[in-house]
C-alpha cells in the first residue's frame, strides 16, 4: 500500500487579531512535532493575515487561503483571485467549506469550478464535502458525498494536488464528533467511490481527511482508522491543543 502522508490543517476561519496571530504562530513555532516526512501541516489564517503568518511561520509548516475566486480576477469586488495567492506564494486553498456552501450559497458545481481553476493555477486544494444532519438522518450520507465528489471529478483530471476533507456538517463547531467508526465508514465509502469512478491509483494516493470538532482528546482514536489520513481542524486549531492533534500523526 502506498503511504499517504498524514495531513493536519488548521482552519482559523474569521477569527483573531494581529496579536492573536503572533501568539498562535509562536506556539506552533516552539512545538516539537513529528518531521515533515511524517506529517504535513497547513494553517489557514484569514486573508489579511496570510503574509504575516507566512513570514513568521516555521518553514516546515505551510499556509492555505480559506477561499478564492472561481476564475481569473477582475471586476469582482471583495474577491481574492487564485493568481493573487500564487503571487503571494500561498500554496494551498480551502474550497467548498460547508459554511460557504450554506451561508454563501456555493453549489457543488461552483465549488468544482473553483477547485479546477485553483488547480490550473498550481494551487493545492483542500476540497470539502459532507452531509447535513437531515441528510444523515435520511440515510443519504454516501449519496450526498458521492454527488459532491462527482461534481469535482467531472472537472479535474489530476488529483495529485487535492486533499479531500470529509465533514459531517452536523459536527462542525458543534462539539459533536462522528465516532471513529462513522468517520471510517464514510472515508472507506469515498475511497471505494474513487476506485470505481476515478481510478484505483487515485483512490490509493488521495488523502481523505476528517473534519468536525476534532480536538486533542479525540484525535488519536480517529487517526487510528485506516482511511482517516489526517484532519482539518477548526476551533481547536486556535488553541495549543492543535499541537497534540499534529502529534496524532504517529
Ligand atoms: C471546520 O470548520 O473545518 C471545522 C472542522 O471546524 P471545527 O473543528 O470547529 O468543528
């Protein structure tokens, strides 16, 4: 089995001041964590702090933007283009986060277009998918995540620079976490979907990470599941316990 390097992302969302950012980066820079051969760490501050964080952050960690525009920049007030991220040497972007899907009305097709465009510009993508509570209760979890993944698969051919981030939307910021068995079940289903609908090689090499109220206490058990290749962490990525989550890679 080809090894998939463990991936830990920290999504700081719309939080913090310049001072907070300095404090978080100091904690990260002083932390003893497994080497970058073992774990890839990517933190995602708000846009305005990206250059500051990039400048201060230890060289073995990298940064992600939390969004970018769907195509080349221009007259799109308030948007940030993929070209701008390239210009700032921001290597990663989070796209399709459930908060953007729900609050900004981003459809699966729009998210897939964004993913395709960001990849075409050489930016690596943390692509978010996941079901709502109603969908889970209706028994349609796999159908929903397969449809979201299909929208992406129809628009990209190279998965090398994609990390698939599965989130039960009901577990985002709520303190409710999918059990390790629930996470494994969906990750396994997604990998099988990739085998059938993309290719066995892509299924084998693509990292499928879990998100939704991951913290220092629950990360180890989740990380032990064979198809959980890491995490995207929201709330806990602003706290020192993010270091414990990085350490769950080993
Ligand atoms: C997220 O929004 O990506 C996330 C995982 O948030 P939290 O960890 O706070 O649930």
